[in-house]
């Protein structure tokens, strides 16, 4: 049974196919509105979410299907000690496809190994978040027309930010991509990502603590929130939380066509004064996420023989 746990579970050709399907959904939504009639998505969210859960659910409704939902661990039998493996087996009896978010790295993989329907990782701890990357890729594609020859700045919590790890993996497959990794010393990209992805593939990257120094060369600036929920102590979080705040002043040195992305939620990383700047793409990114989740569920349900 085909599941998507990591962005690398999708080939470059499949990513291109998902982008083209999403663009077609945007152009011709009526063609897709009955595709999943009679099918059910189960959303199993053991961690808080607004965008990912609601966009999966909106995506299934727009495909003509239905949704059953578990919106918190506290309201499910996980609170009584039921394992992720058993939960996945059980929910497979009720749904045709599962989207799962869990605070533990690897939980989505365990779910996929025990489910009898496709499983999509909607975020596992600080590990990865492949469908956020699909939203990011469609946004970059719609803004830039290609993924090649881009200088991409990733800024903020690059240690715990799972969206960053998935995006590095995805963009490292395109030629001419360079990364500028902007973070405090304590929140650098984990060494396993640098070793297994950037160094292994020979992708050029620099690490810096200065957003101001980095900004003039960037085609994409991907801001991230400091992930409070993954810190071991509040004192460190409070010290680091406002390390980078993008303001109109800081944008002065940026390219006129630099795109500003953020997976959201933002806390304080992007001043609301930036929202009207034509370079701000983070609310477009939210909508793009829904189209890509529609395209992904269509792909996995077709492969499972359900559609
Ligand atoms: N970007 C993202 O994953 O947002 P939510 O936590 O609201 O789902």
C-alpha cells in the first residue's frame, strides 16, 4: 500500500504531476468535484493544527468525499494508552485514506506499516512535513515558474522546523539550487540533514546568523517560527524566540521579486506590515496546500485502486 511519509517518497516526476494536477484543479474545479464520492478521509491529529487538518478536510470535501476526524489525542483512545499501530489498524476499517500528525518522529511510518489504506504524514515531531512541502513547491512554482537556479534562504528555527527539513530534501533534487541557512547557533540545521542531503548531493550552502547580510542575494526567503513545543526549557525559548523579525526596514536590501514564504502559524517572525507587500506569499501558500493535498489524495487513492 503506497503511503507518503517523506517528501522523497514522491519522485521528481510525481511532484511535477501533482503540480500539473493542482493547476488543473484551479482551472477546472468542477471536473474534480465528484471524484471521491463515497470515499472517506480520516484525519488523526495528535498535535494541534489549523491549516493542515482543515486543508486536508476541505480538500476531501472539494473532491466530493467525506471526512471523519480525531482532532486531539485527549479525545481519542490514545488517552487510554492505545498505540499508533492499533489506531491505524482500527481506522483503516472506517476510512479509505488517513492523514496523521503526531508529536513523535516516526509515528506516521508506524501508522503506514499497520494501516491497510494509504497514510499521509501530516507532520511527525521535528522530523518532516511532506504536504507542507507540497504547498511550498506549488507556491514557488507559481511565483518563479521553475525550481532551478534559485538561491533559497531558510531563516529561524532550522533545528526543530520540520518543514525546513522536508523543503531542503525536495529542492536538493533540482539543479542550480543554493541554500543560505540563517539561524541562531543553537537552532542550526541538524547535522544529519547537512551530511545526508546537502553534502552528499554537493548542494552549495552557507550558514549565517545574519538575515540582513543574507537577504540581498535571495530569490526565496522562507521564514519559520521558533518551535516552542519542541524546546526542553522555557528559558531557551524566550531567549531565542525573537531572533528574527522581518520588517519593511529589513526588506530594503531584498530583490524586487524575492518571494517571502512561511508555513504559518507565525508568532512574531513577520511584521503584519509586510502582508501587503507583493512579495508576501504566505497566504497564497495556505491555499496552494489545499490544491496539492487534493492532488495527492487523488494519486494515492488511484494507486490503491479505490478510485
Ligand atoms: N503549516 C502548518 O503545518 O500549520 P498547522 O500547524 O496549523 O497545521
